[in-house]
């Protein structure tokens, strides 16, 4: 049995682990990565188009983003928008280089609403999952750490296929609780060496399933 643990994490790593430790272990400890598929490619393409439109590389809103045309137009007019920034955080949550991060975070888009307020947006392709709102709390925590003057964060998920927004608000008073919550969430993942399979509704499409010639018994 391997005694390796997961040394670094991200929201997507934690989300995968929460769904199935075996899947996370295969992908992030043993390096058995699922090849890209049509859904992943579509998500990447949408992110790429959104970044290009917000940064002004393209001037016509792509069909895939059209349900958020007004919102994208508003954001693209700003001159203080940041896209696809990569941040790293050490295990004491101090900021560090992305490559050295214990936690690694990539924010789709954010801008300063005022000197003490940020607006953060994460783009989603595909179905609406309430679970995704946890991602906003992690990104808000990262923003509060990166920008000590920020007191309030409005964070949105934009479900590009549906035109649905899920919005959350955070204040600096939330930081101690957010640290406690995220430290507790990731602690079991970061000491796990067994990565036991957890059968679930996604097994039939799982790359690691024995039905797809993977090594999982399910
Ligand atoms: S088939 Fe199911 S139990 Fe096995 S790794 Fe995939 S998600 Fe986990």
C-alpha cells in the first residue's frame, strides 16, 4: 500500500476528494489523469473566450457567453479587471508563488468595486450545483488574505449555459470562520494514504472505473 499523501491542493482537488477519495488519489497522488473530454474542452473554451472578451482581445460577445452579454459588457468596460490570476498560499495561509503553493487558486475575474470592496466572478459551464458555492467562500478567503484593505467581497457564479447567477457576500469578519471551515475540510484529505473508493452517482462515467479499464473495483 502506498504511504503517499496529497501535498498540495486546490478547490477542484478537494471537490474530487469529497466525491471519491480513490479518484482523487489516482489523479493527484498517482498521476493517473483523466484525458480531456468534450465537456472539459467546452469549459476551457468558454473560459478562454470570456478572458479574451473581458480583456478586449475580441470585441463581439461569443454565442457561448451571450446569456451574460450585459454583464460581460459591463465588466469589459472597466480598466481594473484582472483575469485568470494564479495565487499560491503556504500551509499557514501566507501568500506565496503559485508554483510553491500548498493551496493553489486561479480566479477567473475580479475587480475592485471600491478601495475596500472586491467583486469576484467564477464562470461555470454545464449544470447548476449548489455545492459550487463553497468555491466562492474559498476564493473570498484568498482575496481577503491577498488584500488586507478589503472589507467586503461580492462573489458570483455565472452559469454560462443557463444565464443563472448564484451570488454570495462575505465580510472580513467571516475570515476566522472560513479558515476554520477550510482547514477542517482539507485536513482528512491531506493525511489520507489509503484513498478508499466511494461509489457514487458518477461511477458510470468515471475514467478510473473497472468498466472503463481503470483500477477501481466499482
Ligand atoms: S468508479 Fe466510482 S468509486 Fe471508483 S474511482 Fe470512480 S467515482 Fe470512485
